[in-house]
C-alpha cells in the first residue's frame, strides 16, 4: 500500500469526522436487510498511485467520488422542484404551500417575456404571458411573489439568464423591504448566457456585452452577496437540444472556462468568484454513462481549476451541480411509462453524486405538469432516498470496471473537444461561429434517424405501441391572466415617480458603454423606482443591440 | 408546377427557444428533397407571413413548445388571409395537448403533429398536401369484393344461404396457406364467402373459438394493391400484411389491422383483370 494512499485515507477520515460533527450521519450504523454492515466507503484492497490520482477519496481532489467526505450518509441531496406559472400571486401561494410542507428551497420559473426582457404589455409578449412560468414586470410583482416568505430563511433558485441582473436586483430590493440585508441572501441565478445562444434561446444582447453584465454580477456579488451562487453553468439545455453526454460536459465546461476567463480579465481573482460557480446537468437514459458523466465532469473541472487557473481554495476546485431528469426523453405515448424513465434517470444522478435534483413529471411531453404528476415526481426521489439504500455508502459504483472505463473515456473525449474549442479561440468564439450548435444538431438528427429506423427502441413510441385513449388531465393557464397582468403593469407605470425612473434609466444608459462602472447598483436603483424589466432591458438593447442568431 | 421542388418555411413564432424539433424536421424535409427555409427564433406573425410570401413557399410549418400555440398559430392563419395568401397551408407541432387540435384545425391550421411523429410521416403528408394529383392516381376501392362469414361447418351452413335466401353457390375452394375451406355465394355484383377452418391453427378456428361464428371480414376490390399498401403504411395505418399475398380465385390480398377501420377486419383484394 502506497504511503500517499494512506495519507489521503487518514485525511479523508479526519475530514469525515469533522463533517459529521456538523452533519451527523443519518444512522449510527447502516446495514442491509440481511444485517450486513455497510461502510461509509469501499476502496480496492491493493491501491496504487493510479487510484489516488484518478479517484481519490470523497471530498478530496479530484473529487471523482464526490465533493463531500460522507455524501448522502449525512444528508440527502436537495429535492428541488422547479415551479411557477401564471401570476405572481398564484405562484406565491404555491411557494407558501411548498414551504409549509417542509421544503426549504424555492425554484422560480419565469415566463418567456420576463426571460427575454419584455413587459407583459409588449406586443412580442402576446400569448406567452404566464405560460411557462410566472410573469414579472416590476418590483411590485416580485413583492407579491415573495410576500410573507422571509428571504433570510429560504434559498431561491431563479432560472433567469439575459435579465438576471434585473431580477437579482429585484430580489435584493424585496429583501431590503423585509429588513434582510444582502449578505444574508442565499440562492442561485442561472445567469448562463452562452448556453442560451447554443441551445435554449432566451438571449437578448450579443455575447460580448452579455459577458460584461455577467462579470459585473460576479464582482457585485463577491462584495455584497457572498452566499449567493452567481451562475449555474448549464449543460441541461445543451443535452435537451440533442447533444451526446460527452458534448454536454464538454460544452458546459468550455462555457465555464469562458466565464472564468472573463471574470479574471475584468480584474477579479479566481478564488474570489470560483467558489460561487455552480453547474446544472441533465440525467438521461443510459444509466451507467450518465453516472460516469457526472464523475468525469467533477474530475475534469477540478483539474482545470487547480492546474490551469491555479486556484488555491479547494472550494474553487469543486464542481457542485444540480441535476434535472431529461425532459426530451419523455413520450406523449403511454405517459405513465415516463415515471419509470424518470426513476432510472434520477437514480443515475444520485449514483453520480448530485447536490440537488429535480425529477420531471410524467405529463411534460403534453403540457405543464398537474399537481398529481408533480407529486409522483417528488415521491420518486423520496423512494430512491429512503427505500432503495443506494444512499447508504459513498459512490457505490466507484471501482466498477465498466463505470471507471466510461469515466476515463468521457474525460478523454471531453478534453479533445476542449482542445478543439481552444483552437477556435474559446467558447465565445465557438458559439459565434456556430460550432457547438452544429455539433449538437448533427447528434440530434442522428438520434432521430436511429429512432425512426428502429435501431434505437423507445418503448411505446416505436415499439410496444398500444391503442390509447388520450384523456390526460392537463394543467392550463387561464387566458384572462394576460389581460390582468397587462393592467397591473400599466397601473404601476401611472402611479410611480416617473422622474426617478427616467433618471435611473439614463444612469444605466450612460454606464452601459463604460465597463469600469458596475451596472448592478444602477439597476438596483432603477428597480427600486419601479422601472420594469422591459424598460431596463430596452435601454440596454439600444446600447448593445440584439443578438439575432446564426 | 407539379414537378417543382416543394418549398417549406419552418418557423418559430413567439418567444419559445426550443428549436431542436424545428431543426430536425427542417433537415429531414431536406433529405426528402424539399427546399427548407428556417426563420430562426422569435418571429412575429407578420414576419413569418412576409417570409412565406417572399420565399414563395408551398407550406408553413410552425413549432411551439411554450403553450402559446392557441393564440400564435391562428394569428398566422389570420395574417396570411390579410395578405391574400390563405392558399399557403399551415401545419404545426410541438408540445400541444390533443384537446387543442380541433380548436386549431377549426382556426384554419391544416394539421397538427404531436410529439413522437416520425419525420417520414410529416414529409409524406406534405407531399400529399402539395401534390394531391400524385395520390389520386389511386382510385378509391371500386366495390365490396366479398363479405367473409366464419362458420364451423360449411355443409351445415349452406342450406340457409342456398335454399332460404336462394343464392347461387359458385364454387368451393380450399386455401391451404390459410387453413380454410371457402364457399362462394354470388349476390349481385359481389359475393358472400363462408369460411370453415380445416385445422386448429387456422385463423378462422381461433376466431370461432374466441367469438363464435359470425361476421369475419369485409374485402374491398382495389387496383394497385402494392402502392396502396405502401401509401397506407406511410400514413401510419396499421397493416397485418405489408406485402400482398396469394388469395382465392387468382387474387392478391392483404389485411388491414381492425383498429384501422373501427374494429372491422378489412381486406384489400385485387383480381387479375382477364379473370373477370
């Protein structure tokens, strides 16, 4: 046995003891139904340098086996279901119900106009208000959304990208009104614009000014919101757009590196912002490949942060990630089969050591989930956690010949993509040239053809079809809502201090071209004066222009 | 006109950013020899209609996954009419609940394809939509060729048909491949067929065991049975036989799945012309 192995093992044991003081393990001893005792971790008897270098111990570089020493033996992953629809008032009621049920984290879905920086009364918003999430125009809506929800007690994840700065400022302003200071706010903004150009589509400005706004957020949060995750670098949507598992990791990490580069260039030190970077991945159908993917992603990021960027704080090396099961894998045919798909996908995320998880609802190929479907989705996670026993030892797949091979192979192929992207000139350049978009499209088209030729079987879709009556109960958003929201926003505009709004907007306009001025305090002033998301974004649209795609 | 390459505009109305489906379909239609113009994201109804007119397309394909289809799709039909371009058909797809399909069709959308539709089917649909003449070469079935009635024993069954009804027995034939003995009774232009199983594996034996004697199938006289089967298959009609097989009286036959015809087992039957 090598001494380096023994040192690391000792260190891991010490760290595990330390962690369990704060977060005791769920049970004193874990055992199977046959009373076989389950250890915290299993390693090979004969270990060598290769083991230490590739796998190491959980909570230790390169984190292949997990980012915490005891993982789910102490605490399960956070079960965080994405929700939000219709008006701020309806969503607020739903949030308060969820909090009453013991949920501690909120996850806000915004409607498309909000995500693209249009007010509800903009002609572009017609038909879309409140459809895929909650409509937020002004601070008044945000006040309603978090009414009676103490922002020092909950952590809030917001799926918002191009106008992330505006929504984050509204969150800060609501906190201030509640008497909660900025440094106490916890949560995450998605804020990942690069994947919007690649896969998700809710971009507003061209890449360069968008990157500037993002680094302004990094800088501002480092000084004012130290507990807030400033970005969630997302492979989820890249995968949904049809990429392979390798492409998902490669493009996500390439984007992550672009943000790190931009932040460093703006004058920040890597250890000032890197600990607040978070990731978001997809869990798809191929069980072992998915589990290996998460393990590989952690190892790749750790190496990049330590070796390439020379980060010194171990928190900068750790890839923390949220997972959502794959929406595009769900079928409209025999929708109850989706429950099984989601269970397997969720299991792969747990095997891969996710920090939080959203399980999709069975009816998502048809419409927004009903309450019953959403409950089954949550129960699926709870069954995996409480009944299956998979959370009782750390990284149970570690050491499987197959899984370790896949982990190595994925790392290798991701690195080869990263080299290609570096040769193009980095992720921003690769996005502008459409490199990632093309790679994803080829993979998506190939998958479609394989499915249609019957080479890939999708149960219930191209095999085992049945005659089915379609009578699913589906959630619908009230068509009246759009009208009410438009009226509300117009009344806010009539009753605010118009001069204050105009002054605040003109400050933003002036600062837009001066990258040495941080936009965040100016946007905060504007939202406090009840300037709307659309008004603030329109000022920046004029200054920066709009991205129009490839 | 008939030979012109079909031109398709694939468009993303509204603010939805999910374009995987739109891109995959654009590529698949290109692979079917069509010219496809993709608008990109976030197009207004006016922009889409302008593009359709300028590009002189034969059909517009809309994609939306955000739930806004109920207002966005009809809007495009409306703007087309305003621009006197209502002859351009509109089809659509995305995350669209089945209940919304009648509403959208009523508003003038020609066809909605729900998730899981093979791209092949969409391509064939467009081809038929734009070049219906290519399809009308296949005439509708000419008549009922015969009606099949499953019986346990032809000898016992015959007196009712020949004596009571007074129909003429034109022949009795064994079709070994189907394990069945058939009695043909002429009635006007068409025939009744009494079908008696000659072994336990015969489909007729199974039918009688399960449901008793009675109405078994209806055969339609057609021409171009091969092309017709291919066309039905492309339309997603369930077939029991994808290729025609030899039937009685020098005919070629193929069965459709009963679910294709509301529970009736339907047979296509093509007789050699000179045999008539």
